[in-house]
C-alpha cells in the first residue's frame, strides 16, 4: 500500500510513481523533465552521494514554501532517471568531495549547444 504524501517521511525518495500520483503526466520522459527542471534551477543545489558499496543517491534541498507549509527538507531524486540523464550527457558531476565512506559530487546541467548562426546570403559572401 503506497504512503500518502502526508504519511511519507519528509526525506522520502521521489519515484516515477510519485510524479504520476502528483498529477503529472505519465508519458515517457516526464520524470526526466522534472529532474532536469530541478537541476537547472540555479537556486536549487543538487548533489549525488556515492557510497563505498556503489549505491548512488541524488538529492537536493527543497526550500520551505510559506504558502503551503511544505518543504524545508532534503528530497531524493529518482536514481534511474538521473543516471539516464548523466549517461545522455544532459547532467554532469562536479569536483568530488571525499569522506571515508562516501564521495559527494555537485550535479549541474550541461549547457545547450549554441544555435547555429545564420548563413550569410551569397551576395554578402562575394563582397
């Protein structure tokens, strides 16, 4: 039986099913889009912690929303979607910060490639 949002611990892992339950579309890539939206927000630092046994946890600080009273806690991102974005080159890991039992990296989005410049008309190239 899934936990309701009220019964779920504040540090609960966000899964793809949670995105569907929250009213977001269940189409392919919806979870990746949500993760990418969080990672690209400059006000939301995202980190990945890699444990000695190889387990990874992507997380960010969810600020307190004074209107709803929700937030003010760490929230986990879905590992499978984050790993897929990393493999696709959409997110990159920063410099490692090593502890005895884990390594933490800052996660950031890659910049979109610059749009190609418009080619000059044939008359301008001849001049």
